[in-house]
């Protein structure tokens, strides 16, 4: 299951030493809901290898603003606190899996 990431716990996850795949989403966003099952599947498939998390932009404005998130879904790939890749918009699970594989 994807980890719920918030303004309060972002730094803890970002500096965990693992790749963090962070899905910026909102409940009212259709494309966000469309990719949600893929995010959950990736969370199960990469458990222990990467942190797959979801951050609700409505509830966590600080982290969203920190990264200049203007469109959702936006998925950031963070390693050691640094964004190393980014995906804006809904894409097939295979695209995200490929990026994860290249970064872990």
C-alpha cells in the first residue's frame, strides 16, 4: 500500500536512503484517480526497495509549493532529498516502473 506522505513527514521519507516515488494528487482529480491503482500496485511490487507515496495537494500545501507543483498528477522521483526525475500527467504503469527500475 502506498505511504501517505504529508508536509509533516516528507523530510523523514525523503532522507530515508531509498528512492521515494511521490504522487501529488487530489480526490477531485480524474487522472489522479485513474493512475491510483497503478500507484498501489507499484507500492506492493517495490516494497522494501523504494518508498511509493501519495501526497494530497489540498491537505499539504507546503510540500506542493516547495516543488512548484502546478499540475496533477505529478510524480516526483526523489533520491537522498533530491528530485532526480519527474512525470507530469497520467501515464501507464509500465512508464513509472521503468523509471523506478532505472533509479533503484
